[in-house]
């Protein structure tokens, strides 16, 4: 892990009046660029040439400038150039996937605590985090001890791709052998497998933002926790599996995230959802120095209103892309059109004004 002092030193050299944000052109980049534009923050898109048209198609959400790369891992070759432009990297789901473990050592200021991204990537750590937060999580099973329906997950942020459900150890072994043979998974995947109790209920994905700089609202640590939105993921093919099944077409369920839909929850459920968010922030301070900025808890709520969390995304989630002009919750906190992307740029500006960039940038 790069020492915090090294990042602080780079930040000290930055021109506060010319701060820029750097974003890998993927995932939630349009929203982040759009929000930065509203805040008057300069944007740099780390982009594959083939993806440029996607951003040029949306003039209000394209970066001010591009740095072109063949592969996103190459971002580490551009850190000096980015630092010379006073750039702060904004992590999102694709950044976590493409930069991977290098995120620990990349010599560029990152918005938020970069340690958090390692806790998100490691499922064992995640279980610990949820536990310390006092949040109910699904039971996990050993391969040789699967008592009933369980979802089998492989390492890395894959958006549900390749997950399957088994009902016994025998079925687990058969399906693993089948997947290995087909080359869809590797031994590495099998070694890092997590087998979770299959939860029933409906899924809700609340979007949070922790800020140390604002005090009014839902108190949390030295600042407040903002609930900026809520979505539900759309997964192929499980979400419309009734379509083939009604005609008797044999279909193997899959859980690949292909999009997101807006949802609203019963108002009374918000108490618990807010407490869970606070628990995640408190536990992050206890375990690894805190979480700053956006995160999401992936939950399932059953018919008795029991809420279980099966994952934490410790950065902006793609579900926030639904709300570039603010959401059904953010409008109760901000009298402005506040997306999560815009909120990130706002936080950077506020931190700069308070001379406290080092607090939220690691
Ligand atoms: P994840 O990669 O953990 O975000 O999971 C992707 C999708 O798999 C989720 O959005 C759910 O539809 C499904 N899923 C994950 N964990 C569970 C679980 N423990 N029980 C039921 N469904 C799950």
C-alpha cells in the first residue's frame, strides 16, 4: 500500500484552483463527467480510442480532455502526466476491475480511502466488515457442507456473471467440474469460491454518501450520511425467467447484471436502511481508516421486513446512473439536481475550500 504521506505530498503540490478529476471511460463515467461539469471541475477521460464515440455522443457528459490507452491497466504509465494536471482519480466498478490490486500502489491521489477497494474485492474481508457493522449477512457454507439452496460466487467484481445455484455438495461438485471443463472458470476461481445461502425476498440497492464536512441530516462519525438514491438491478435471465418457462423452454438461471431500474421503498424501512449505512461507515473506521464518499449495500428484504446484506460496493455504483438529475431521495437533502457524480465533485470542491483534501483523498 502506498504510504498516505506520499499521496499527501503529491496533493500539496496541486494547484487547488485547477483541480481536475480523472475517470476511466466506463461504468458511471458519463454521470461523473456530467456532474463535474455542473460543478465547474475539469475532467480527464482515460479512454480506449474505440470508446471515444460513446462520450462524444453526449456533449454535456463528455470529458474536457482524453488520455488514450489500449488497456486500462496502462493508467499507471500516465500518473506523472495526470499529476501534472492536478488530477484526482475517481474509482468506480470498472476501475476496481481493470486496475485490480495495482490500486494499492498507483501513485496518484484517489478520491476516497483506497483501502476500501481491497475490502470490497475480498469476500472474506467483506463478511468481516458486515459483521462488525452489525448487519445480517447470508450464511456461508464450505463446499463439503451445503445443506440447501446456495449461490456460488467466484472472485472479482463480475456483475453476477457465472454465478449459479446448487442444492447440495454433489450438485456443487458436478457443476464445478462442468464449468472447469468448459473453460468458463479456472482453478483460481474455485480456490476463491464463496458459497452463500440463497436468500429469498426482493433486492434493494441503497446509494449512500459519507461526508465529514456537512453536519445537518443523518449524523454519522464527524459528519453525515446522505442517502442519495435507490435502485434495483436487472439481471439476465433470472428477472424474466417466467418468459421461457411459461412455454416449457428449459432455462438455466443466470444472474448477470444488464441494467438497473428505479425503485422506492416503504418509508418505514428507511430507518433500518440508514442505520445499516451508518454501521458500514462506523465499521470502516474501526477496521481500515474509514470510507469517504459513495458506497452501496446490496440487500434483500423478505416478507417480514428482515433485511439481509449480501455485498457492499465501496465506491459509486452503476445504479446511480439512473439519477443524473438527482433522485427520489437526494431531492430531500439538496435543493439542487444532485447526482452522485456531481456530489463527488462537490465534495472535492468543499474539501479544497476547507483545506482538507487530504482527509477525503488517499
Ligand atoms: P453480487 O455479485 O454479489 O452483487 O450478486 C449478483 C446477483 O446475484 C445479485 O444482484 C442477486 O440477484 C444475486 N445474489 C447474490 N447473492 C445472493 C444471495 N445470497 N441470495 C440470493 N441471490 C443472491
